[in-house]
């Protein structure tokens, strides 16, 4: 069992800065759970509390069926992968991977078997004698992963492990880490502020803000059914457009806006094209409308130099939120008024 259960976790620094406000969380055994949120939301602090590197002010940490709240990090049978790799610079790859096994007094033959197996898994067979300084960022991160995997822990904790890599390497490592999770079948708890990482890698997303859980669920649930305006605007690339309508806010995803009307998309919005971003297979259009700036994610039209544009959307594309930013039902009277207003917005 490698489930992780948090009950009422609270944390403050200097008795003034409240970082976590009573976090309750159940990380399923074998899941790839993402702790996602903006900088300063408390996700790394929460991970460090689970690892035993920080003490909570209140609450319990349970791993498997054992309460580990007061146990030291080495007693929790967890492996952590850090943002800065945390490799020993004077040790070669083999010694870096082997170090934790020696500390646990694993016999030499067993150590060699584990190292041989793990370096194949992370494709480092020809790098064993190199020092970290002689390797690329991607290779160093593989060493950090190998060092974690070789311990065969209950669960893996990863604190923004890809943030120091360039864009191409991040994409490659996302695929490799997701494949590792599938191969190992062990619980992964992964911290990131990058919602693309969260959507592409996780089986479960926990979105935090201000030290509280805003919403949790599968990537599909979080994306298609955001329960607050914060979630709607944080998840999605680009984020949802938000239009003000009386006491309500109405969110529309950029990819739901189209340039041609259809029976399902009869409401319309027009505006001035203030910028275009051609991304190869698609283009982002930025429109300034009478209701505010709107982003459209659509097909690429390389030669289109139009200064204005009309976009269309339908009732099914709309997400309504009340003045506190909480999701609310699409009331028929509000929908009718909204449709009437936007049918005249040409």
C-alpha cells in the first residue's frame, strides 16, 4: 500500500504567514497525482511536510496504513526528486545512484543488480563513470530519477523536477516520467506550477491557491467542469476568456470560439485583431471587443491580414460564475438575456 492521506494539515511561518489552511487529501495508491497551483500557494511546503522535511503545525500524515507524522524523513520510505537534482558533484553516476543503497546496507551484489536494472530503465548505461558536471540537464535529471527508483520506495515525491530544463527537454522528460510511472505502477506525487505538465502527465490533479484546495479530480474533470472562476482561468492553454454580464462572469474557452457560424454556434462577438501568434498547426488571435480582450485558438491562416474578425459560440460553450467566482447553473432567463445581448454584438 502506497496511498498517502493528509488530515487537517496546517502550516504557518513566524506565526504570521499562514501557508496551509487545513488540507485534507487522499492520494490513491498507484496514482500520478499532481499538486498544481501558482507560486506561493503552498504546494512545495505540503510536499516537504509529506517527506518529513517540514513539520506541520497541525494534522496527520499517513502513508499506507501508518501514521508517519512524527517520523524522520529516512523512516518514511519515500524517494524525493528535487528541482536542482541534488546530486553529489564529486561522485560519478554509479556512486550517486548507489549512495542510498549503501546507507541502507544493501549487499553489494544486490546493489549491482538494482543499478544495472535502473540505468537501463532511464537510458544511462553509457554514462556511469561521468560526473554530474559532464552531463546535460536532462541526463542529470535521469540520474536523480534513477537514484530515487533504485530505492524501491513506497512513493515518489517530485518537486518541480523539470523547471530547470529547456522547452524541448521538458517535453521529452514529461513523456519519460509518465512512461516510468506506468512501468513502475507506484504512487507519484508531483509538484508543478505548469498546467501543461499537469494535464499531460497526471491521472489526478489537486489545484491549490492560497493554501487551500480549490478543486481536485481527473484532468478531464478539472478542464471540462471547473467549479470556480480561478480554476477556469488557471487550467487551459491559453486560459478561458471571461466576459462580464451583470452580476455574473461568463467563461468561454479560446478553442470553443470559431470563425464560421453553425446551428450550435449562433451567438457572435466581433472585435479588432490586435495580435496574432502563428504556432504552426494553429494560431492564437487576440481580439479587442467592446466586452474586453478575447483570445481565439483556431486554424492558421498565414496570409490573413484582416484588422477585424467575428467569432461564434453556442450555449454549450458557456460557463457561468456568480459574483464570488463560484460556478452557477445556466438559468434559462440569464441564458436568454445573454443570447439576446450577444446576438446583437455583430
